C-alpha cells in the first residue's frame, strides 16, 4: 500500500454560539421560549426573572413510546405500584388493570401494550412489532397478546384498545344489551355495518346497505342513529388540556384613528434581566473560578440581547405583513392578497429563511381573530377580472359557498367552479377539490343529507 499526502482547500460555514442561540430563539414559539428560559435561569446565576412576570410551569410529560425509547424489563417491573394516577389515558389503564394479579412476564407485556395505545385509544403497533419489541424468554406468542389485549378492552372504557375503527365501534356495540327482540335486531344490523360495510355508510349508499343487510329502511335509519352516537376516538376523553397549549399571541394589530398599528404583547413575554448584584460574585473569588463566572456573565448578556433582537425582528416582520394586508384587516379572510416570503425579505433586508423562522409558531391578534403569521402568505391565482387573488382567499370563498348550500342538494365541485366563475374567479375543478380537501370538507355525495 502506497502512502501519500494531499492538500485540499475548502470553505465551510460555522455558526458561532451566539448566532446558534439567536436562530434557536427566533424559531421557538412563546411556550417553547418559556421552557428554554427556565433552563437558563436554573443554570446561570447572573439571570433573574422580572418580578411583574408570572409564568405557569408546564407539566412534564410521563408518556413514553416504545418507538423512541429502549427500556429494560426492570423499568417495567411492578408498574401498577409505581405510576402516579393523574387520569391520563395511560394512568387510567394502569389503574384499571392494577386490580388484577399478574406475573412479572405479564406486567412487562402489559407495559408495552399500554405504551402502544395512542391518545385516541387505538392500539397502533402490529403483533409482529410488539413481539420484536418485548424481549422475553420464551418469546412472546400472539395468543398471549390477544388474551391481554382482550382484557384491556373488556376492563376499560368501551372501544379502547381496538386496532381499527370497525373494532372500536363493534366493541362499543357489544355492551348494548336489550331484551326487546326488535331492538336486538337493530343492534345486529349496526354490528354488521361497522364490521363489513363502513365504506357504504361513509358514502351514504343506503340502497346498497338495505340490499346487503336485507333490512327495512326504518331499521337501517335506527341502526345508523346508534352508530353515529358512538365515540370513534374514545381515548380523547382522557386528554388533558395543558395551559401552555393555548395560543398566546406574540403581537397585536389595532386600528388607531385609521392607522393600523402593530405592538408586541409585552404581557406574554418572558422578561429576563441581569442580576443587580452580579458584581458581588467577583469579590474574593479564586482566579481559576473567575474565568468561568465571566463566561456565564457573557452568556447572560448574549441571551438578553438575543431576546431583544427577537422581539425587534418579529415586530418588523409583522408590520411589513400587515402593511400589505390592510384589506384583510378591514374586510376579513376573503380579501387576503397574495404574498410570498421573498417580498418581505427583500424589503427588510433579511434572508427568506429568517422570515420563515419568524412567521412559524408566532401568532398575531387581529380584529378577525388570532392567526399564525404564516397564514398571510399564499400563492397567486389569476381571477377573470385581471386581478390576482391569494389561494387563502379562494379557499375562504369555497368554504363560504359550501356553508351556504342546501344540505339536501349540496354543490358539486363542478358547480362551485361555475359559481366562482360568476364572481370573476377562474379555477379548475381539481383546484376546488384540492382546497376542499385542505378544508377537510367531504365531497358532495357524502355531504348530502337524506330525508
């Protein structure tokens, strides 16, 4: 083997710690920023919170996923005694199952099964995936999983532990016990629908359902009434609201004597300052410690500077956006104008990526409600009047048209295209379908209500 030396020139960009911190702050939402600052406060003696600021500490999450955590069997041992009971879905299941007596092997399996149940109450892991995740000797068998899953389903809120929507609804129907023969027949029809014919029900193909079920229209309607009263996401009954999950606007835009003014919401900001007594820390301190303290002091100054710069950037970007969306401020969503990141970036002398960071997870309070700053950006669509409209405005018009339709005769996508054309907006049918899907609005055949 021959050894040789090579010289190579290359350029690379390395972000300084200050710049990295600045980008991190700029991208963070207000709630994320609060948590970051709590960490800095606990780690830096030169920082303190301003007294007039009140902050609610976010509760720590105690949910763990078998997908992103490697946990030994010992961590799962005796879980029914060690877990706190706070009525989340996980804790509800642990509390319910804690009344039974299980072997150590069964407790390990139960722990993985509980972690595999999502917030909506569904078992999201396949049997094969669970067996590969649970390291037990001898290897866990499918029959073991089935027995324990059945126990979870039977001892929990109806529908929890199901593997799909059909099973979830079927398990809820199983608890209905009627002595009346006709009512039992309706429950039988309901079970047959959720197990075999959910697609027909979703598409409102009632005539096909009557033929396949061999039942009367009256009994079909009663069965549908029962099914629609069931809960397709039973686990959400245990989902708690976190106070920090509520949207807290970063800025507000108000009309002041005909001028739209944008202000930072000072009450929502986490306010930090240098400890007024920081100089005393440098007295009677050994030289080898002073350097560490100086680094912490510099870090505190950088943090406060970056926080101030973040507020300045957000207010500049917000003002520039609102200056271009005055029609929206006066008349609402239907009057949003097309806007791209580049337009704001060029005016403010910033990079498009900076505008993207500033507008992500930042919210503004307007006369029409709270919006994410990203909401005001949208592509252009040419109208028949020679004007360009924002895709958000088109989406809003489609939503309004559907909201005003007769539910017995809903508008098809083709009809909506014609109605928009009458308003001077020329779009293709597939464009209407795309925006309708984004609005999570069903096609006309599924929106139709039958008398």
